């Protein structure tokens, strides 16, 4: 575990590095080439990339899963867990739904806003390093609550061409029958442009590795995207009231994601020592994977602050995907948090609770995107349209204002639309 002091030169360099180019030139070029290939060659490119990177010799007829493949057996315990999680997620997102409104302004004009869902959404479910079964629920359910008519899922196959049965079970629970065995940037390109086998979508959502994230970034404008959701991030603020054993487990829960970065912030060197000791114990006895040990050594940073009240400033600079606050001053710290994907308060709200079943979507902004983006929600899948309805009487009251601004902007045809309706 690396250590630094808040506002030190090392800390500021770390922050600057986080805000550095999120897409190095090599990554941009590679993803751009993949997108161009899929756009030009469609299914053939999808099959080539799947064979090259997923080690499965895919044919165009196999890109979309057949109905027979959707009917799989899965353990009852998992089904029950997914159903309960789905209920929590659905209930939460029902509360997010925007309401249409109409009112009459001081001129007598009727103004309002109507809400319309996109027609078609494509959702990415990672399965390369780990099958993220819960991502099906965390993306599909918000889209369904928003009113999206057509929902498809893309997810990478294993080396035998199979889609993870847990992912298929989650799709079945949600009623999703359009599933494609495609992964990485080529899956995103297929959703954006369409191919003979894949119908293009209006919005792409879901987390993924840096290739998925960069593809979404490059394709925004051709298609809507949810947010920049790359490898996992977590920051824990802890004081001497926190349980070191639990904090250690919470840190490792996020460090086990490939490419993740984790931070621990405290006002006490002793607390940092205790937590580091517990982490080392777990790495020797329970969680012994070399990949996890490497993640902790390379990507876990402890930040010492002068007082726990200053921890919010550190969190706002880092802008983590997940923020846990486990202190005697949770509410005061929360009041000063501006930048985080999601916040987890108290000893009994570990990040995996949000990952799997609490309710809010686990698709959250990473790489400092929490400074300007929110997590996936029903808003991801809707469009808001303003409605303007002036009568002759109300138009006369605003006519002069319209003409003056049109004239100032040197737009005579705009001005004419006011003059022709009310010459006086």
C-alpha cells in the first residue's frame, strides 16, 4: 500500500495523473481502427475480432443467440437472489422517473415538458475477466422503467462460444430475448452502426474495460451513451470508529476488479497501520490470488489528512466511482461531497451491496468523470422535449422582445416571423 499526505507534492501529482489523458494515443488508434472495420465490413469484422481476441471461430449465424440457447437451467438460489435484487432495483428506479408538466406563464402562454423514451437501447454486460450477472439487472431494469420498447444485450462469449448461464438467467428474469455474443469495442461499434445481424440502437449503456469505454467515447454523437464507465474505483474515508477488518475486506472487494484503483483516507496513521495489517493478513490467508496482491501493491493508495473533516476535499479531488464514509461524522462529510459516482454510508453499506442488489445502478462514472457526470439512471434512456403554445393574445405580449433580439443577432428572417404575425 502506497502512502501520501493530502495536499503534498506527491498527492497533487497523483491527482494530475488521474486527470491526464484518459485515452492514450495508442488506445485511441486501436479502437478507431476497430470501429472503422466494423462500420465497413459488418459481420465479417465481428467474426474476425471474436476469433482473434476471444478465441472462438464465430460465424454470422451465431452472432445472435438462438431461442434454444436462451432456455438454460440455473441454480434456484441464484434465481431467487436475482429476483430479490431486481425488485430492489425496479423500486429505486421507479422513484427516479421524471414527470411531464405544463403551466401558463405571465403572458398567458402554455409551456411544458414532455418525456419520451428512446426506442431502442443496447446494453453491454462484461464477462471477460468475470461474468457481471448483476449488470444485466442494473442496465435493463432502468431502461424498462424508462419505457424503452426494444432492449438488446451484448456480452462476450467464452472460448467455446458460450454465454455465461448466469447472464442468460438474469436476461430471462428481465424478459430480454435479443442477446448477441459479442464483446469489446467491436460490440459497441456494431450497436452504433448496425450490421446484417445486429440492429443499431439509439443509446448504448453499460460498463466495460478501457476498449469498451473508449469506443463509447468515440461513438458518442452517432449514438447516445450513458457515461464514461471504465475499470472500478473506490475510496474509503475512515476514522478510529471504523472496523479495520471490515475496511480491509471492503478495499479488497474492489481491488479484485481488473484494472481497479483504490484509495483509503484517514486522519490517523494508526488507523492506516491497522487496516494495512488486516489487508496483509487476508492476502496471506483468505484472498491469496497473485493478481489481488499485485493490485494492492500497485493501485492502493492511503492518504493521510490533518482532520477527518478535510477528507471531503480529498474525495472531491479524486472524484471516485464509489465513496464509502465510515466515520463519526458521516453526515457532515456527506454534506461537503460534490464529486462521487455513489456514496455508501456507515459500517453496513459496503460497495458490493450497491454492486449487486441495493437499488441504484452500479454503472457509475470513473476516471474523474464524476466531476461532470452522474451514474446510469432512467434519464439515460429518455429525451425531454419542451412544448411551447402561444395564443394570438400572448404572442402580442412577447412580439417586441422577439423582434429586438432577432435584430440584434442580425437574423432578418427570424425577425420577419414576428413582424408578419403582428406588424404593429
